[in-house]
């Protein structure tokens, strides 16, 4: 069975804005930090302003959730609040 994240990541490249919008929302719900690179690329390069804003918001949400998770697990050295880059 394909990884749902991979399916939604592929849909970020769809020419239809509505498909990209749905993909961003689903990726945010999944919350996997592996999506951060693709969301950053979409934020930087997508021609649609709404899509860029959604990608930025989803990326920020995923990043902050990963940061909180790592901090609560004690996976960060004292004073280091950044999640490991994937």
C-alpha cells in the first residue's frame, strides 16, 4: 500500500489549484516533517498566492508540532529548540 504522504506530495505538482490546495491541507493533517521541503518549494515557486500562503502556514504548523514533540521527548539538547532536519 502506498504511503499516503507520498500520494499527497505528488499532488502538490498538479496543475489544478484546487488539487494542490487539498494536498496541502491533507499534508498538514498528516503532520510529517518529511513534507517540509516540498512545502517550502511550493511556497517559493507556486504562481498562486493562495497556494503559497497555504504552503507557508502548513509548513509552519508541521515544523512547530515537530519542535514541540521533540522538546517533550527530551530529544533536544538544553537550549536547542529546533527539530532535526529531515
